[in-house]
C-alpha cells in the first residue's frame, strides 16, 4: 500500500500557546483514519493543517509526495502563492463541523460551485452533482436552499460538495458534532459508504462506535502530540496510555 | 427544475440593482453656463424674458477697434468674454435672474456684459455661480469680468479692479398690510427688525443708523439671510418688519406680488448717494489683469453713444445712471465690507 | 414565600381541579373550551384618537390655508424647468451612486487587505471624507483652479502633460466627483461591515474548495454581504438624493436649485415651488424604497425559510383570508 499523506514535525502555536508540538503521521492510501482526542488537543488544527487552512510554523504535509502549501526554497520551506495553494486544495475535500454551505446558493449550485470555478463545463458539473446528490440521498433537494434542509441533510450536501472535485483525500472535522442525536446516523452512514470506495478518509470525531466499526487506524492526540495509534482494537479496546484510557472512560461513560 | 428559475430570479435582481443605480444615466446634463448664440451683427437684445421687469429692446452696437486692441492678449485669443454672475441658487431680478422662459439667464447685469462684449467684438459667455464662487471664478481666471451688482469697496480692491457703471438706489419693502413709512427719517426705524444683504452699501448705511439709534437708547435689529427668497419668506411670515435693499429688485417683487397672497409695497426710497460716500456698482476683474481699463472704456463708449441710456430704459434703471465709468473709484471703506 | 394559604371564606375547588381562589359557581373546565380574551389597551386608544385628530387638523390646513397655493403647485409640477432639474438630480445621484458603490468596494477591500500602506491610506481617506462636510468638498472642488491651476501627469522632474483645471472638468463632473468622494467613504464602511458580517466559515469553505480568490469574493462573500449592504446603501442613496441639493455650489441647477432659482423670478410662487420640490423628493425616495424591498427580498433568499410577501401577495392573502373565514370566528 502506498502512502497518501505524510506529515512530519507539524508544529504550530498561537501566541504563547503551542497547539501542535511536532506531530509525525503517515496515512496509507484508501484507508480510514479516525483522530480522537479531548477538546483543545490540537486534532482539528492538525486536520486543517493538512489542506493548509492552518499554516504550520515548522514541518510539512505531503500528499502523494507533493508538499502542500509550501515549497523548497534553498535551505528552507517557503509559503506558496495563494493561487497555487487553492489549486492544491482541490485534491483534498474538507467537511466542516458547521457544514458551511453557501446559504445564498441552491443545493445544486453549492455542489457545482467548485468544479465550475475550476473550469468544468457547467453542464457536466451539474450532471455530476446530481449523481453525487443521489448518492447522499438528496436527489429531490437540488433546488432548495441550505436553510430549508435539516442539519443532517445539510451535512450530506457538504459531503457531496467535497466529493464534487473528486479528491483523493477527504477530511472530516467533527462532522456530526453540530447535529441533533437522531440525525447523526444518516451522516455516518454516508461516510461509511465512502469508506469502502477507495478514498482516503481522515475523520476527527467523538463517535467511538463509528471509529470501532469503520476505522482502519485510530490516532489519539493529546496536548499537541500523538499519544497512541493503532488499530481500533488496539487503541479503543486495549489502550496502553493512561491519557487514552482516561479519555475513553469519559467518552464511553 | 428550480435551477433555471433561480437563475432568472438572479438576473432580475441584478437588473433591478443596475436599474436603481443607473436610472437616468442617459439623460443630458444641465449646467448653469450659457453660451449666447452670436448676436446678429451689431445688434444686442436686452430686456429679454424679463417677466415684466424690462422691455425687450434691440440695441445697435459695433466693435470698437481702438478699445479692442487694448484688451489682454489671452482674452483676444480666446475670442470670448466670460461674464460672471453670482445669482445661484436664487437670482435677484431685475438685475440678474432666470427669465420667464424659466431658462435664460437675463437681467440688466448680464445684458450690460453682453453690450461690453459687443464693443470688444468678443462672444459673450454668461456663467452663473454662487456669490462666493463668482469671485473665485474671477480669481482662477475662469471668469473674465463680474457683472453682478457688485459694490465697489476698498476691501475688495485688494484683489480686484473695478470699472463703475451704475449708482445704487435703495428702498424699504414692507407687507402691503403694514402702514409703516420711512419718511426719510431713520428715527422711524426704532424698534424694527430689518433684513439686508451683508457686505453691501445698504448694510453700511443701515448699520450707521443703527449705531445712531443705539446712541439715543433705541434699538434696530439688522438681520441677514442667504438669499432673496429667504428674505421674502421672512417678510411674509412676519419674522422681519422690512427689508432694505436695491430699489429695482424691490420694485420688481412688489409688482409680482400684487395679486399674490402676500402683496408687498415700497415704504420709502433712499439714495445711496446720500449723507456719506456713494457705493458704486462696478464691473469686477482680477487685479492687474489689464481688463479694468478696456471695460471702463467700453462702458464710456456706450454712455457717449446712447446705448447705455437705452439699456437703462429697457430695465427701468434711469435713477441709477452714472455720468461716466471710472476705474477704481473710491469705494466703501475697509471696516464695513 | 411559596406557602399556600387556604382561606376559609373561599370555597374549595368544586370540580377537583388544583386551581384555588375561583369565584363560586365557576366551572373551569367549561371556560377552558372558550377563546382566551385579549387584554384591552384603553390608553393606546386615547393616544391614537388624539393623534388622528391632530392629523386631521393638519390635513384640513393643507386644503384651507391659501399659502399652499395648490393650483400653482400643479402648474409647476411638470414644468420643463422643474423636470430638467429633476433630471439633473437623478443623473448626478445615479452616477454618484454607481461610482461610490464601486469605489466603496475598492476602498473597503484596500482597508481589509493585508497591505499596511493600502489599508492605512484607505483609513485616512475614510477619515478625511467622513469628517469634511459635503458642502466644503464641493466648494473646494469648484475652486480647484485656485489650488491647482493645472492638472497633469508625468515623470517627476521629467516631461509633464498638463491641462488647465477649470477647462478639464465640467460642472457635472465636478459635482459627481464631489458627491462621490464623500459617498465612497461611507460606502466603504458599509461594504466593510457587510464583508465582516459574513461568517468566517464561508471564507474557509470557499478556500477549502480551492475556489479562486476573486471568485471567492464576488460569488461567495459579496452576495452574502449584500444582504446587509443593500439596506444601508439604499439609505445612502436617499441621503445622496438630498445631498444633491447642494450642487448649486458647483453651478449645477438640480431640482432644489431650480425651485430656488424660479422662486426669485416669481417671488409669489416661492412656497408652491418648494412644495413641488418636496413632493418630487417624496416620490423619488418612495420609488427607491419600493425597489429596495424587492432587492432585499432577492438577497434574502437562502437566509430565510420563507420570503417576505410582496404587498400584492399580502393583499391577496388577506382577501382570501377574509373570504374563507366563517363569520362567527372573526373577533376583533
């Protein structure tokens, strides 16, 4: 199996507060990685650093061997131009906790916006978008506006939107945290179907059951460092680190 | 199926936005500048569209080369004489105002400017501005000469040269329902509120009376308004008892108001050439522009050849006639202007 | 003080409900099946009546006071001179509105940009033109020839191409520049506030989708910002229409200028002319308010579940409602 994402020495601080303290992580292509950790542990920052929504102070993220957001400049890594970063991001889908759908655009337009902006013919983009909407079970909602949908439906649209660029990797930042409990299932089931499709998924979540069922690998982060990683069986059922044990006992309580 | 609808909605919205923003873009522009069509050779029409203030009269006048050659070269080169009027936003009929075609800038002042331009053999361009901007126009060179009922004062002489052309008869105006009379005695002003225009001959005279009255322990309130309309409204509403301003304008307003809701009348006339120095009305040019002498020469030519009298007759200004145009005659003293 | 005291002079609830203090002989269950009466507001009615009487008095003076001279108002209302002034008001306002909207976006973007020189400059610009009254801006502009006798571009200390100021700019151009200069300052702040009001998540989502920067702004951020920009901007346009009555300072006769100017020629018509100007300004702002309603409705889509009704729809619905309501149920 080839390595899709390679993160090395990811370091980030906000003022005096160090959020990431040199994280190393590799993710194999086509696998599902679930990132766990208490709030404020740096797991969201790490996820956002992968598509360069957060700039790292030190370290790099590489996708299929290509540095994201930076390039080699003599002896140093140097920030790329925004235009080039935007191009790189189209290979990485991102699903936000708060959906962040564009409220002034219809569901269909939300999904076609990125492909059209990157030169896909509107007709082709719409056709593809309809397929994707059907896949997340919202074929009948294409003319609606986001606020007319439930949270679960909105998040499914967001997933379709992320898929529209046919990214190799999709990042999920707590995709079910903003949902009412009864809506969590429909979103997780969409993610579950993606897991088998060969895409590389990285999911930050608190849904331990989902992690156990779907993840190939579980990573536990605390205080800006990876504390423990392994298969769900290793990390979730038999955690070795005390902080992992504490966290799991609280979440599962 | 909702997509085309949504798109159409968006187009309509965009059009609506564009419409509100650009409404009227195609309309033509309106400016207060007016270029007169070249007068028929040797004839200048005065008193046009006067709304009863004057008599339309054709005056014969031709270019006088001896005077023309004394003009500054830039003015000759431009072929135009830009005549500045300070009658915005409200005019002061019959001296300078919008005529009864509701369009043409007419009045005795621009008409004399046209006559002078004809003597010079230049095309007259009448430019209307606010009172302040009239002077700025002369400063910047946008305006060659101001014909706008400007009183010659010593203060103004610091920046401008003058060529006098008219005297200044003043009048008191009251509502017709008011039986007050001036009776050539300033004592009758005691206790009144009187409006006048600041920086003028009439203001100076009024302020002198005021100080005399105050010395006797009496009062006279002198108040100022931005333009003639405001004075009229103040008079109608009883805020002021009378206004003291040039006689021609007051005569015009009285005639106009005869059949209106608030008729007015003249309650006394006072000659500007009274007890003290007379403030003359003068054509105003930028100091040392070399224009004052040619303008005075042109006016004197008009006086000698009868056109000046015709002009006075056309506007009913016979009482304001002068015998000769002087360059920089003594003006109102510094402290009053 | 939650203790319930049972007073002996009151009968205990007869029907076994938990409610105490009922007058005798009342069956609460029965009352529960009737509509609850709303509270009456007698003071409100008295004030309303007073206001209506005052209004009626004023309306009466409009017809009985001869000073209004309605015959003359109607005579002047469509006169060519007034219409010409109106045209100028519309023209100057429209051009200034477009220029200041676009200029406002540019200045707002400069202010929001990371470039310290640009953002400081735009801050200074906004500070200056929000501080200086429009009338002073207009007077300074008109007197530009005094301050800068010629306008030119060229290499510093090198060859210059120069034109005298006063021949370069017509009064209309000067007027539009004057109005726009101060309007841009306000507009920039409106646009900036609108952009800042757009949820940070929207910027992030647009970035994460790799949408090119310009498209991010014009397709994602601006349309959402317009929701709050439009009402504020329309307010500005209304202010602009009224501000255009200062244009006589640059020798332009707008609606108000024409009314003033004609007032001096026809001193008996000053009041009717001012009424004509007032009526036209009322018509203009009303027209703009109507357009505003529809623009706002357009930009509201997606942000509310149901769009506000247009007046026509509201009338239809009310009529339909009255028809379908059975007589007995409509209690005022």
